[in-house]
């Protein structure tokens, strides 16, 4: 069974550890899983007046990618104990797009930070935000890349064995959940 995953990273900076983590996920993707990385860099700040004129092209592009994906992988930085504004802004825009592109998607969550907690607080904030989007977040395994500056080499590869194993486990769990949801018989609407 093939699984198309859209990866969403919450940092725009060159050399972002969260972006490197998504690139690493592409390299470690299990057989049958293809991971594309969304580009959030041209999404403007959310403004209801802009929305009233029509959704910006960048928002429409990412919304279509979300809609077409079987599953999502989100890597968020931790900014002041929460998710980055970049990620929240993108989610806010996408949540307004008709057709609710996120609804029912399995979502794996991870984070990378130079701190010892690896962005744990941001992940729990992200889980709260995802409630309204009606996704299927994986509860486990959890993957926090702490001391991220020590775990990637100069080529941007994740070299820490435990982190690589954790990423394998996260992607395997995402594949299993996506397959489970694809196979599930549609539930008849209650009369
Ligand atoms: C505005 C700002 C706030 C931050 N707040 C936190 C924080 O609360 N917890 C934490 O672990 N790291 C914090 N950091 C450090 C980031 O997690 C670290 O810079 C990380 O590398 C950012 O992700 P990136 O490498 O994907 O860009 C903060 C960084 C910035 C710029």
C-alpha cells in the first residue's frame, strides 16, 4: 500500500533542525511511503480581509497538498514554550479553507530543539491546536530531538542512533495508522 505523506515544518530558517528532521524522514521513509515537504515561506500573515478577497495562492497550494496527502508529519520548533508563529499562521489559514483539508488525516508530531526537552512543550500545544482540525494525531511514539545541534552532522544528517530509531518508529506508526484508516469501511451515517 502506498502512503503519501505531507511534511510540514514550522521553521523557515536555513539550517533549521526541524527541516533537517523532515529531510531525514524522507531518507528513512519505510517502503511504500513517499514524503513531500510543504513550503510555508510564501504564506502571508492571516488576515480576514485578505481571505474575503480570496485565499492567497500559497494557501491554496498547501491546502491542496494537505487534501491529497494520506497522512501528515509535523515538525515544530519550540518558541517561548509553544509552536512557532509560522506553523500556527499556516494552520490558521488552512483551517479556513472550505472542504476542511485536515479532517480525518493521521498526523505524526515531532520537534527538534537545542534544549534538553527537545520541544516537548510545543508538541503539547500543537496537540491542543489540532483538536479543532479533527485529525487523528498519533499519541505514541513521541519523538523529541533534544540537543539537536549535537545530533546532526555537517551534511544535515541525523547521526544520533536513538533519534534515528525513534524516527523509524514514528514513521512506521504513521504508516500503520494511515493503512488502518484507508482500509476502514465507511461508517453509515446515523439516520
Ligand atoms: C523566539 C524564540 C523562542 C524560543 N523559545 C524556545 C523555547 O521556549 N524552548 C526551547 O526549547 N527552545 C526555544 N528556542 C530555541 C529554538 O527551539 C531553537 O532555536 C531551534 O533550533 C529552532 O528550530 P529550528 O532549528 O527548526 O529553526 C527559541 C528560539 C526563538 C527564536
